[in-house]
C-alpha cells in the first residue's frame, strides 16, 4: 500500500468510526441521509464500517477485566490532561534516537512519495476582500484541534488537510476558488488538482496560492512559515501593495514571513517540516530552548529550562510528539542535565 | 447488565448466530476477501432505489452483509464437500462453527483486543468501558469524565480507529 493509499485508508477508518459512534446516539433525519450517502460512496466505506462493527462487538467482552477498578480508571481519566489522541497512521519511529544516530528511519522516506499532482501556473494574489459570499458560495466549514490533538479532514474536492495541535481553519469553497483560512496553528495540505479553481490558503498576513500540490503552513506567534513538499507555491504578504513582491517556492523550499517581510527562501528537508504528520519532531543540532518550545506545542505540562546556560545546548534526534517521557529520558541521559517533573511543569536544569 | 440501546450492534450480530462476525473477522484479516465482501454489500446497497429514505441505514447495512455472509457460508460448505478435509480452507470453515476451536479463536481475539485497549489513554479507555460495559450514554460518560459529549464521541471514535488498526495487523 502506498503512503497516499494508507492515508486515505486511515481517513476512511476515522470517518467510519465517527459514523459508528454517531449511530449509537441515533441520527437525525439529515444525518441519516448523509450517512447513507457516505456508505454508498465507496465499497471502502462499507468495508471499514463493517470491520469496525465487528470490533465493537468484541469490545464489551474485552472491557470485562477493566470494570473491577472502574473508580480508579475514571479517576485516572479525569486527571489525565493530555488530549488522548491516537496517531492517524502508524508511527514510523517510536524510539528516541540520540545525537549522532541515523536521523531518518528508513520508512520515513516513504513520506516523500506521496502522490504527486501536476501543478499549473501559480500566481500572486492580493487581499481576500474580493470574496463576498455570493449565491455560488458553499457554507463555511470550521475545523479545529485541541492541544496535543492531530486530525485529518477530507474536503469536498478530496483535498486532504492534516491539522496539527492547537490549530483552527475555515474552509470556503465556491465555483471560482477554494479558500482556506488558517486562523491558528499549523496545517499540511495535499491539494486535489483543479485547474479552474485555485486553492488559496490565507494565514494572517501571508497567503499561499496553488492549483494542486502539497505544502505546510505554520502560524507562529511572530511569523508564518510555508514549506513546500511537492509542486510550487507562490507566497507573499497579503497586505502588500506590490504584487511583484511575491516569492515562488519550489519543492524542498521554505520561507518565513514576519509581518510583511519575507526572509529569503531556504532549502530544507520537507520531511522535517512535515514530520508531525507521523507524530514526530525532528531536530538537527538545534538549541534546547527551541526544542522545548516545539515540545510545548503538544505537552500538557510545559518544559521550562531553569539554567540559562542550557538553553543553547544542541539537540539532535527524532522524537515522538506524544511521548514526552521518551524525550525526558533522553534529556536525563545527557551529562549534567537534571529533569524534575512537578505538578504543573517540567523543569530542566544543570546538576 | 442493563439492556440498553448501545447493544444494538451486538443484538444485530447475535441474531445472525455470530456467523457474520466470524465471517467479518476472517475477512478483516484477509484483505482481498474483506474487500470482496464489501464490494458485494456495496453493490447491493446501490440497488436500493432510495437508500436515504431507509429508516435505519446502519441496520440495513448489517442485514445485507449478514445475508451475504450466509450465502457465502452455504457456498463454501458446498465446495467443502468435494475438497480434502486437510485443506486449510475447510479447516478455516470448521473453525468458524461454534466448536471448541472457534471459541478459542474468539477468546484469543478478545485477549488481544484487551491488550490493545490498555494502550489507549485513560480517557479513551474509561469512555470505552463506560459505554461498552456499563452501557452509559455519551452524556452520562461526559459527566463522569468531566468532558463534553462531543469529546466523549471523539475519544470513542479514536479508540475504535486504534483498535481497528492494531487488530487488522493480526493476520
């Protein structure tokens, strides 16, 4: 199964599970209609739904040993602040890899082969003020993820959106264009090819416009970063009065825009920017301060570096975003580093 | 154990003597067969002129699937008559019957599912136990866990996807 097949497969499993859960509560007339349409859309939907039903049938028996300590289980569940989101697809590397080890586990290369869509002309596009909701406009859809949560959505045109932790976006499709507004966080897009209907992503002051490609947009507090995995994307400040100020990015390029000022594009490994799709974070000789900041996007307890001298300690490795413990174990293994876990935070200091 | 509406699926499966479930499990593991069954179910569902008006599309889906599973079982038994008893296919069908071997298979499956459940986060696990064992509604589970009904649905949905993924790697 290719990576893109697996992604679609996982997405269908997720849709099937959502429907299965919804069916237990009973569907409204409208939902029933949507569910029937969904089931009738593909034999894969039927297959996943039936497979989940068979599993659900065994769940009651499988719960039998847990019911004895129900109070304990409920108490643990109430205490557990971390959003218990399971990875959308198989984790590619769950173990911590220390500095100097092979940075990329072999399966990670599979990410690079995600189905390539042909890409047409990209062009700069200015502010979004010329997009009033006309009669052709489809109602806006809003998607969001909680802290630590990651989720994949399939849009009406079969484009895929992978939302990272703490992210929100609004999708508005009409006949002329596909408009996505990233209001916070980070999203990766695999855009279905539609020459007549460009796909625009607006992230604050920055806009990326494509016809069919795969790229990542991250809104940080002070800047926005666009990384192109496949195809080409035009990026610029949407408030700029000068349309020639746009920058054309090719696959493997990344650009950081702070305010209206884009930095020169950098050549990057796009697998690194999109490692979160596999619940991974990748660091290559990066200061501990940045690494901790990256982890704090996912963890319930923030990591704080209490010894200033440690902030620039260089870290390399591949870590799982949902396994802070493994990262802490890695830190503890470093000479002179002490890790303390308190009720509210994780303190990293020098011995 | 209170009989609640959450056991609808269980009841539907039970009405068909477990054959659908056994059939599905066998086919969940053997991808080409699962795809084949799904394809057949799909084609039959498509024949319904106005599926959206079916009062309970889910129950309808199970009925179509069970009928197919029964047809398959009949078909395979016919084939089995002329095939060597040592044939692995025949052995597989024998395991499907409510025999000791079939029981073992189900026990093994549930044991494995139990392990998979333990891999889930406490919130997901608690939601599953409260729903599948205690038969609580989503609202009730939300109150017990101190989360919204929507989050309860998310936890349960994630739990199912996780189980599905881990269980399908069995075969």
